[in-house]
């Protein structure tokens, strides 16, 4: 009994030590992350050089000349020079979507704000694969154009709403069905789900919306809970129609606190790609 008591005390002390050790390890990791990390999701690097930002080939690291850079909200466009460098001669007051396009490369978007370009950044973009398909590089606004000023990115909406859903039909020909196939949504702003509110993406105190839903060939395959860039949704292999017409539909959510009438959540998205 005495030995068992000693064993229990030892195990508790050991468990407490491990918990403290793990907590300290996690804390140190987050403290050193900003000074050690270089790459963010989508191939965006933290630091550039000189006064200009740069677009590079993600694989080779070489600058990409003539890449088209657009900020639809600001109605602003520019191109990189021969070495991939660029500067933005426009004001960015809040979260906005910036797109990068260049022939033979996957269209790329990222959410930027007034602090993004306080120091130059480097954006790495990837070459297109034969089996990739750029569905739509345009920006769309879903909803009913009725939203609170506290809604996520409400002040950044650029377009008028096209309605509560978006549909795109396309043919999938060059597919490797042995590999996963994804729908990639380049950038999304404006979603007002409970999760988005808990993450600080909107400031509406007493209301939230159901998440937007994604359908593939008539079947619901995903919900979108958060705003952000490069969100990937796996396409179920059994639903894929090779060499036939396929269909993607994105439906906006509804204000769950409004029961007198249907109040659609307003959000904007840009850049849809099928990746294989």
C-alpha cells in the first residue's frame, strides 16, 4: 500500500511536470514563431527587400515579370516589372482582396489590409498543372445587399449582390482520379457565422448567420465557417463526372436571429480553382 501511494504521488508529480513542460514549449513556440517563420498560407513571404514587394515563382524563387495585380475594391491594377517587383499606389483602409494573375500560373488571391505592406512582401505563385482548372477568377457578392456596418468586412464590399447563390458548370477532362481533387476558394470576406464572430472576424453582438454551403453536382459537400484565403474543399470521387458536365453551387447563409423574413448573409469571394 505504501509503495502504491508513492507510485501515485510520483505519477501525479510527473504528470504535472509534463503539463508545465508542454505549456512552456507551446509558449516558447509562439514567442519565437514571428522571428523564425517566413512562409504563410498561399506562399506569401513575410519580408521583401528594398521598397518594393515582389511576385516570384514559388518553385524556383525567380521574379515573375508582367504579372497582373488587381485590387477590385479600390478599382486599382498594376503589373510587376521585368524582375517581379511592384508597388501599390493606392490606399488600403481595411481588409480587401488582392489578386495576382500570370499566364501558365494558377490565379492567386490573398486578403490584405492597411498593414500588409508596411514592409515589402514576397508572394510565391505556382505554375498550373495540366489537370488543374481555373473555374472563375472574378469577384462575386452573394446576399441581399442588406447588412450591418458591424458585419465582417462590410465596409470593404465592392460588388452588388447577385443573389443568394452562385453556380458554375464545367467539364472535367484531364483528371488523375487516384489523387485527391479539390475546389479551392481563393479568398472570402464578409461571413458572419458564430465561429467567425468567436474568432473576432465581425463585431455583431446579438446575431449570427448560418454558414454558406457548397454543393457539387447537387450534393452538399461542405460548409464555410470562416473568412480567409486558400480554403480547400475535397470533391468526393463518387460524385465526379469525368468528361461530362459538373456543377458547383455556393449558397449564402441566413441570419438565424431574424424570423420575420429571410435575411441573407452578405459575403464576397474571388478565384475558384479545381486542383488535382
